[in-house]
């Protein structure tokens, strides 16, 4: 069994704090959009649109809000709306 050093614990705490702050930011985006409108997030140069979409989907899951999103790679834009998934064939298990 290995023990964590103080430096490793401090690094883990810093990463957890950073992740919580990021999640809080994306939760604000999800709560700002009403069911009949769409939201758009523009990515900065250091952000990947798919990473932004993943964070947005994580925040929606935490909030318990179903969303649909699309990614425009060239425009570096993520568009999302509060909708339920269309009925039909279930998604494949990964």
C-alpha cells in the first residue's frame, strides 16, 4: 500500500477545486437557457469544442436536465437546447 505525500494531496485538491469551478460555470449556462430557446457557447483558442460539449453534457447530467447539442468545428461553436432525446432505438452500450 502506498501513501500519498502532502504534495500529491495538495495537487489532487487543486484539481478537484478547479473541476468544481468549471462545473459550476457550465451549470450556469444550462440554467440560463429556457426550454424554448437555444444556447451557444463560443470556444476560445485554447479550448476544444468537443471538450466544451463534454463539460456541458456533464453539467446537464448533474443538473438532471436533458439537453441536445451540436458542435460546429470550423466556427468553434457549441449550440445546445433543453430537449429530450427523440424516441426510437436505444443507444448502443459502450
